C-alpha cells in the first residue's frame, strides 16, 4: 500500500514538473487558419476572388422569396396572393392598401429588418472585396491575368449595385455600400432616389470595368 502511494506521488510530482517547465515561449504556437480572418481573406488573390465570385448568389439569397419582403412585394404587385399572415401577405393583399406600419414590434418587423440587414451586410462585404482588389493590383498583384482581374472588378460592382438597388426599391433610405468606404466606416442613410442613382452608376462601373 505504501509503495503504491509512493509511486503515485512520484508520478504526480513528475507531471507537475513537466507543467512547470512549460512557458509561453516554449509552447508550440500554431496558427488556426480555420478561424475567420477578414484581413487574410482580403490579402490573397484566391480570397478576394472567392468573395466576389459569390456576390450575385449572396444578393439573391438576401431576398429569398420565402423569408423576407419578397412574398409581400409579390402580393402587392398582383403576382401572388395570400390571405394568411405568413410574411405579411394578408396585410399587403388588402384593397384599398393598408398603411405600412414600421413601428417597433409591428407584425412584419422581422421581415422588414431581415432584407435590409442582409442586403447591407452582403453588399458591404463585396464592396470591401472590390476595394481590396484595387489595393492588391496597385501593389503588383493579379488574379492570374488582366482579363480575370477586370472581370472580377466588373462582377463586384454588379453585385454591389444589386444590393443597393434592391434596397432602394424596398426602403425609403439606404446605407449605400461603396468600395470607397473604409472597412469600419458607417455610411449615413441616403434617400431611396439617391441610393438608386448610386446603384445605376455602379452598373455603369461594372460595364466600364470590362
């Protein structure tokens, strides 16, 4: 019994000594590349291209016809009909049209907020990617050749225009996404007419980039 106790004590002391021998400088440091890293994503050709190439699908996903404003918009334009409360279809189907209540806690608060949030977020991400592409090419980088670089820039502006244009169609004011914004800058809200003008100009930029 005493011998077993001595052995356990020796093992415990050995373990404590091993732990004490470890310090911050001697421990193995491995970078976890699976963690989201915005700076790294915008610093490589593959990272920039991956973000821009998914731009249009991201914008279409932001206006998914089953979870946001689209069902209500289709009802209002007589392209669909619903008497149920799903996505506010019953509210938007009434004739004459009922006023849209945008107070906190209104019946369609989740749908109204979702599309604005998703379009703003995704449009801003692609705008940051286009800005990163411009910095990358100015520093001598390339996506492979000039044609691929120009195509990516064009596709990026096209995707940003979709985001800004969709919001200008649905909301009275928009936090317009532009590549010229700093990554942490919060743009002021602009009226929907001005926002649509920016979206149309971004479509022109998409054409001019080709």
